[in-house]
């Protein structure tokens, strides 16, 4: 079945705040302290955090649950997480995307939807996962070039654990059939654990009317939910409403919505990019709006800064 695709493949508990833990002063390779968080670096000579005696005892003799599954109740914060690969955003998401969930990255033109999607894919590849990127809008060669320019070793993964599928949105039958039927088969056969469609709005636009868009999108997202993969779809925004997806469906169907947008400075002298986690089913997440920058080889979310 994979061969069938050869033509497509172009080339913490919030109620009990824990004590502040002091880790040793900065050394080479030690990440900087996250001020305002739970962990802070000790000043040179300052004592490191030590659990009180009774806490130590508790650690030595934990209560024994009958099974791990009982402890990891769905809906709790300890659901397995998949890192998006953008540090500040993973923090805003409470550690990353929930494993095997469906996420929509919504943003207007040039806000970085494709860049965020590429980061998500390469984070997986670095972890040894198999990943699929289905692109509907960028020419495959341009996309490959853009991936290489961001410093990723594309050739080490391409057609091995990374499958780049370029669909031509003007070929309605091929594109719609591929997305509806063949992509789920490919996911199963390659055992891909991360899948991206960039952007899903072009697929939605192929469908003739609102009723069929609603039905097909619902069916497609439900089908993706059945797969053992974490799925990200990007979407353009509505032309009038910069915080809504183009057809107003994605945000209702997916488990998690990440919104990318431009924010003008109050003196109108410039524009900043800002990211927000609008929704995350069964999970706690940040509701703050944080500035980010797309740099030549990285995306940096300034989780300590504020856009207003
Ligand atoms: N290598 C790079 N160096 C610096 N900035 C970059 C680089 N690549 C992309 N950008 C910035 O990211 C922006 C576009 O990123 P991207 O293509 O990911 O956005 P997008 O939301 O997918 O856009 P579109 O809606 O057109 O598909 C560019 O306008 C540019 O500002
Ligand atoms: Mg794009």
C-alpha cells in the first residue's frame, strides 16, 4: 500500500503549591532558571533545596497502587505528552500535545503555520519516530529547501522515517480520495506517530458546500482519532475574523487549538507575532498570549514576556 504512494511522495497539582527547589548555580550545560516557576537556581554558596524529613519518608515508602492505569485517569495532567519542539509553547501546553490527540494550528498568512508544523515533525524524527507531512500548498522542492535552510538534515530521514506527500489541490478527486482514504492506510502501514496536513483549509475548500464540509471534516477527524498518531492540521483564518479558522469548523472538531496572529504595537510602529493556546480538551494549559519570533533556524516563544 505504501507503494501506492510513490507517486505522491515527491522525491502538578495546582491546589498545593510545592516548595521552591533550589538547584545548583549555573554550570556549563545547565539550562537557565525559569523565574516564576517551581525550580530556581541557588546563588553560589546558597543551600540547595532539601525535602523535609517527613517528605523524604513519604518518597521512600510510596503507596502502592494496584496498577499504573488506575493512577493515570484520562483527563488528568499526567496524560502522555508529545513535544511540539518549540520550548516556550510546549510549556504553555503543559508539557506538549496530548499523545494521539488532534490539534489545529490556526493563523493568517505568514504567521508561521508551516514552520510550526515542520518543528513538530523534526522533533519526532529526532526521537526516532516516523512522521508524515502532507502539504497542499507549497511546492515540494520549495518546502524541502525551506526545511534544509532551517538546519534540518532532511536527507537523513526522507523516505525512511519521513514521508513528504505533496497533494495538488486542483486535482480534486486525487486530493480528496487521498486524504479521506489513503492517508489513514499509509499511517497504519508506516506506523507513523506524527502526521501533519498543511493546510487543511485547502482540503475544506475543495468540498462543494458547507454541509459536505461539515460531514467530511467530522468523518476525517474522527478517523484520525482512531489512529495511533498525534495529528496536527494547520488552517488559514477567516478573512474577516483573524482568530477563527477559514471555515469555522477546525476549532470545534479538534482537541487542541493553537492560534497564531499578528499584534500591532499600541503606537502602531510595528507588528509582533503572538501565540495563544485557545483550547485543550481534558487538560490544563496557559491562557496567556505570548510573543514569538521565527528565526532562520528556530522558533522562539518568549514565555516570560507579555505582548500587552
Ligand atoms: N528561514 C527563515 N528565517 C527567518 N524568518 C523566516 C524563515 N522562514 C520563515 N520565516 C518567517 O516566517 C514567515 C512565514 O512562515 P510560514 O511559511 O511558516 O508561515 P505560514 O503561516 O505557513 O504562511 P502561509 O499562510 O503563507 O502558508 C515568513 O513570512 C518569515 O517572516
Ligand atoms: Mg504555510
